[in-house]
C-alpha cells in the first residue's frame, strides 16, 4: 500500500500535416506544435518524473541548415526545464530579430525547435543510473539525412544480452548494453542497409547523389526496416521513431503490453501513451482516438500519408492491467469505470471481514490514486445498505412508525478522509532506525472520526512490498483506536516480478512471496523451495521458448486468503491493538472489471512472452542463491 511503483514511460508524437503558415494564420502562432507537445507531455507527467526529452525535425531545409533539435533534462521538474530551455532560446531569437515576428519562413530557417515533426518522452528510471545519457529521445546521427534516427520508447526488453550479441555478430561495437541503445542500433543497422540499397537502385536508374535523396525518402519502406529489426525482440514496448528526412513511426509489441493511442485529422497526426491526453489537448471525442494494434506500427511518411502496418504477428492480447489499476490517469472514460468496478466487486469480501456490520464501519482510501475504486466500493456498500433497508421495511411494513422509519432512513454508509500524506516530508536519513521513524510519519491521520467500536476499511490500488503499510499506515490507523483495521487492495496479490517496465524485479521484495515462504516453513513444506530451485537451475541453458515457470509451485499449496492472512500477520506489530485483516481482489474479478487488459503475469505468473518465464526463474535463483541482482 502506497509503495511507490515506477515504470517506463510516456511518449508523445505530433506531426503537422499543413505548412507552418497555416497554423500561424489559424491559431496565431507557428509554434503550435511545440505548444501541443508541452501539453501532451505535461498531461503524462504521471508516467515519468525522472527525466524528459523533446526532439523536433524541420522538413525540406537547405543543406547546411540545422534541421534536428533535441533537448533533455533530468532535473527535479524535467518537463518544465525542457520547455524553459526551448522558450528561452526562442524568445532570445525573437528578441534579437523582431523582423521574424510575422515571417514564418524566417522563423523556421533560424529558430531551433520549430518544425513539422515532434517527439517527446517522460521517463521513470526502473533501474540503473538516472543520468542525462539515460533520458530519451536517443539520437543516432549521420550526414545522410535519411539515416538520422531519433528513438524514444516505453519499453523493457527481457533479452537485452541476446540483442546485444546480435549487434556484435553484425559487426557493430555497441557502446553499452542498454535496451534503448541496443534497439536503436538494430533499427539503425537495417535503416543504413535500406538507404544504401535504395541509393544503389537510384544510381542504376541514372540519378546522381543529390537527385537520389528525395527518391530515397519516398521509397523508404519503414515497415520493412522494422520487421527486420524486430525479429528477436522479447518484451513490452511502444517505441516511437523519427527519421531525419521526416518519416515517423510508432511500433507496439505483439501482445499489446504497453499502450499507444493515435488521432488523425487533416491538420495533425498525434500519438500518446494515454487516450485522454489526446482528447484533452486536441479537444476530440473518445471514439475519435484509436488504439495502435498490437504488433503493428503506425507509419507517417514525409508526404503525410498515414498507414497501420503489421510488423510482427499479434499474439494473445495481454495488455498490462496495471495501466488500468494504477498507472494511467483516471480521466479516461473506460479506466474510470473499470476502477469503480474494481471497488464494487471487492465489497462481498469486505462485508465478510466486517461481519456485514456497515453501521459500525468507516470507509476510506490511501493514496489519491485509489479514490475512484473507493467510490465504487462505497456505491456498492450503499446498495447493500439500501437493500437491507428495503427488506426491513417490507418485513415490518404493518408496524412501522414515522419515528422508526426516520431512524432507519438516517443510517448511512460512513466515509471519512482518515489519512493525509505529508508531501513535504522526505526520508532523507538512510540509517535504518532513524529512517523508520520518519517513514512512520509520512501520513497524518484525522482524529475524532473513529469510535472504539468501529471497523476501519482502507482501500488502495495495490500492495507490493508492504513496507509503507507496516512502517507507517497500520501504525497510524491504530492511533485512531478502531476495533478492526481492514486493508483492501483493488489489485490481486502481486506474486511474480515484472520484466516489461514496472520496477518489480526481485521476488524477495514482494510481500506475497515472503508470506508464501513463511507458510511453507510453518507447514514443513519448505522442501518445495529446494525442488523449484533445482527445476529452475536445470533450465538455465534452455531456449526461452522451452522454459517453464516453476515458481508458481511456491503458491500452489495455499488458498489466496491463507496468503492474505499471513501477510496481515507479518505486517502487524505487537504494539498494534486493533485486529488487522487484509483483502485482495481476485484475478477473476480483475478480468471482469478490466476485460480489455488481461495482462496479469504479476498475479498469475502467466507471462505474455517467452522471456518472462526465464526472468521469473532467474529471479527465483537469485533469491535462493542470495544474489542481490536483477533478473534481466
């Protein structure tokens, strides 16, 4: 509960389809594209606050004129920093050259960042250094306009070592083994080959080098380049790329793990990681924003033609369910209803935990991202109470008095804001005992709203590591002196590591895994841990397609509620006076609530790519061998 989850990332792409003069005339500025990019990136800041980057391309410039601009930041407010740098440069040029004010041609020729094609990125670093070199977009430069490649993405690859080795076998000498660099170099390799082949074709047709350039741009087959580059990719990704002459693409993984949406009209083509970003920034209805199909690339040619091309054969769609539960902004119409449904569906388990006693129960939520599921939970609780009132009235309709009826109707579901996060408090001390005391005060509680006879029900999106829950929230809630504290997770138990972008790489960090181990010890079943290790170890040299996830056996001995009860026991301290219960969503109800996002590998171990099984086994072996290392 309230354990910070990080994941990569958010992308924004804008292609202006009209001359810049059109936007100056209609919207009052030729900087229309830059302004829209700022809004799209700011509306996705929830997807990444470690870094932000922006790149632009000017089309049809004269040789010697700069046509690619890029700016990146890893400052504390990276989006604002990026656009402060852009604005400072633009304002400087405009102040020094007042004659540019109404001259769009001069603006384009002389002012950086203005152009027709833009790519933006917001980043959460899931691991490694958060240096400026790690911030997207990445740039692969060349003196050949067509061979310049700008790449940004929301992705993690499970097989970076294999992809790195592929580059070595192609004769390259990659500068680092990072998935973004590796993928960019692979695309770049096949882009180089395609450009050179097209040049040879043009030469054979009698064109000189200068004449060949626009023909290469026209004939360049982006889908073909991506298909050659993507053969061995294993992971979840939505990657966006710009080519120096003006082609652009956004390519999505075959299982649709990472999201990507687009909108197109006669003025713009827009891509973003979240649908409501496009709806809000361009004021378009829900149904006008489309999803890029899994395994497909949206390709925007320099001439403005837009197509969706299948690059890899789509597999069973396993879009990330955490997008719906936690990561995406809740302003999306579908996501809002899904989160409410998650709250509604968990009510029966909540009622059981409080012995159906809603009269002596206060409902609340932590943190703000859980607010929507809280609304769903409370609506369902109100329906339950109304049904109880209806039954009572029907049963006692002949003896009811006005006084007893008023008393009955006055009973309501009680909701309170019982915890407020102190956003200014920072756990800046690393020494454990001091830090633990600071963590315990991250939340302030609202006194005077809970009675000693009350149950206190707190709902959150998910419980991952349980650290904040144990060190802070349960202790703070216990100060209110409730009879019982019921912690509710709108997501199921997180039992397996993620390898497609979310920062859950180590099994031992997951409280559900630690609880299962405790149960195995208590029931003299710990030999299963040794058996799983032997099976995992035996598969170390298997091809990914042949690897089986044997870690599921750790959980097979127990009902989900047994694991939940053990988690509650582990997260309670001796000084806690209230009874503590923990309830998790079921996987079945998760699928009912989020029918379009069935990616549930963190809960079930059912990974959507072969690399996932290798990663979970590697994570288990790391745990067993005592290695503090990532599994991918």
